[in-house]
C-alpha cells in the first residue's frame, strides 16, 4: 500500500533545482540574438535566475557555433533555442547541495536536464 | 568531506516535478485572458504540460475572481498572473510517484510551489 | 527637414496589428505540443489574442506535418516553433480595417509577418 | 465599397514597430529581478530587440521604484511586469522613421503602447 512519506531537504533541493531549469528555459528561449548580443543575454539569464530562492550558483553558456549557423541569411539574427544552452545550477536547501545541468544531448537530439550530484 | 551520492528515482521524480512547474509558470503567465477565454487557456496549459516526460496527471485552475478583479476597465482583459494559478501535477518516475502543487500563498503574497506527497 | 506628421487611424491600425503578432509569437512559441494537443493550443492562442484591443478576427493554424516531423523520438513531443504557425489577424481601428499574417517563408527560411491588406 | 490599397513604407514601419513592442513585452515580462539585476536585464532586452529587422534605436528602462515596492518580503525578488517598462523604439523602414513607446499609463492602469511620431 502506498503511503505518503516525510519530505526531506534533499527532496526540496531537487524540486527547487527543477523549478529553476524549467523557468529559465521557458522564460528566455525565443529571445532574438546574434553574436554581438549573446554576452548580454547570458549575463541577464544568469542574474535573473540567481535571484530566485535557494540558488547558490549558476553559469549560463550559449553555444556560439549554433548561434552562428542559425543566423538567418536575410536578417542576420536567430532565436535562442534550448539546444544552444549549457546551464549549471547549484541549489542549497538546508544542508543539502545539489548540482543540476541543462545540456544538449546530440544522441537524443534533446536539451536534456539532469541531476549531476547530491551532496 | 562532502561526497556525491547515488541518485535515486525519488530524486529524479522531484527534479522532474520542479521542471514542469517552472516551465508552466514561465511559458504561460503573461497570456491575455478574460472570463470568456479562461477555459480554453486552462485546457491548453494542462494539455501542453501533460506531453512532457513523466507527467501522469495534471489539473490547472485559473482563479476567476482574480481574473474578474484584474480586468482593465478600458480594455476588458488582463494577463494571466502566477497568483491566479492553482496547479496540481502528479509525476511518475520509475516506481516513485510525487504530487506537487502551485498555489497562491496569501500570507507570503507569493505563488508558492511545494511538494505535497512522495509515494 | 523631417517633421512629425499627424497620426492616422491607418497608422494605429497597423501598429496594433504588429503588436498582436509580436505578442502572440513570443508568448506561445516554446509551448510543448504533440498531435493530440495541437487543437487545444490553437484554440487557446486564438482566444487569448482575440481579447486584446482592436482585434476583429483571428485564425491560428499550427502545421501538423511540422509537428509530426519534429516530435522527439525518445519523448514523443516537440515545442511550438514560429515556423509552424499560420496566423491571420484582422484589426479594426476607427474605420480602418487591416489584415496581417504570420506565415513561414520557406525561401527566406523565416516566419514572416506581413501586411495583407488595408481597407 | 472597401478595396485594398497600396501598402506603403509608412504602413510597414508602423507594423514593424508594433511587432517589436509586442515581442519585447511577451518575451521578457515574467523574468525574475531585483535591484541588483535590473541593469543586466535592461541591457539584454535592449540588445535582444535591437537585432530584429528595421530597429534603428531602442532604449529600455525598468522602473526601480516599482521593482523595490514589488520585492517579495520573504524571498527578496519580484517579476518584471509590463507596467515597470519604459521603452522607446525607433524604426526605419525605407525612408520612413517612426518612434513608438511603451509606458505605464497610471490613469488607464495600463502599460500603453503608442505611436510618438512619424517622419
């Protein structure tokens, strides 16, 4: 018989980590970018998500090669796509620190979110 | 010394649950709505998030009273805000089922995401 | 010497038409979809934008073939992309009716927004 | 009898101006911010929209007082709302230059988009 169990700091740390990646992805993908503006978008995404609860550290990298190859010939820009993002977030909830990542998985052809470590 | 530990189905279930709530929130808040269109937006949000991995069930309710009181006098519509949302999601990862919720916390004045149960 | 000129209903009609297409595009692209949920997303987008000022009529079509070919093999869904959208909006401002469209231009490889008519 | 008329550079300039404001609004509202991150978000929004076609100039200001008064007591951040934005965009299409703005109208309680000038 299933029964609800006590919810731990570890549970909450992982839940919060997921919230941040889902939020980041759906807030910022679709933003117009080119190679001259990618720095400012990286910084804004990183700073924006860093203000959310329990975020200890975050790094956001946008793949310049993918941006370059996606630039529209006529208009010279493209949109930020999920597969261009390499994001690492460290969440601290109570004493539990979890590290999660968003990275393009070329085999699955999918911008995969995954748990890297729980400490 | 901290050391990385084995990542369990429970960890992944909670991580995935967080991803869905973060995604839902930042994809759909800001959508124009009035009382005549709130049904279709509820259904679209619910169906949209239901196609993501590991979602077993989802219900999305938008608070009609908040919509009504937010309607602009001149233009007769408002935007979907996070505090209008009452969302319940059930995630199944391996054998672990977790239930999470997004609900406005009037004391914190915050659209709070929380873990309801782990089974 | 340049000089500011009187702003007409026609000017405002075209300005409002642009606002609606830009809003629609950046609000809803990125939404998770599959072939079973595309109907509800079409309807929600159409109804959502219809509540904005000066919208007389709107039709939203999502290209099923593009959705089908974009479905991820592992996870069975994809995201709504701008190039999947065929949108027609009719704006009425004062006595001026303008029709605008968003449609994928395969030659430009670009989801092109354009003015169809001014009446 | 209504009849379609020739579409001018002026028409296109105003249409393009609307697209940019609608896009900006629905792409970036909802972003988490506090007073320490508002600079980077202003810059990223401005640079992002500047890469779109026909944008000659853009300035984006986020109202610090509104951010301050919206900060959540418990969590110390808020979301970017449309009414916090003061945006000026100059569009050049052919020989026609139009200036448009997004600014909170406190009487209408509405983030109003309007045409400032056509030259």
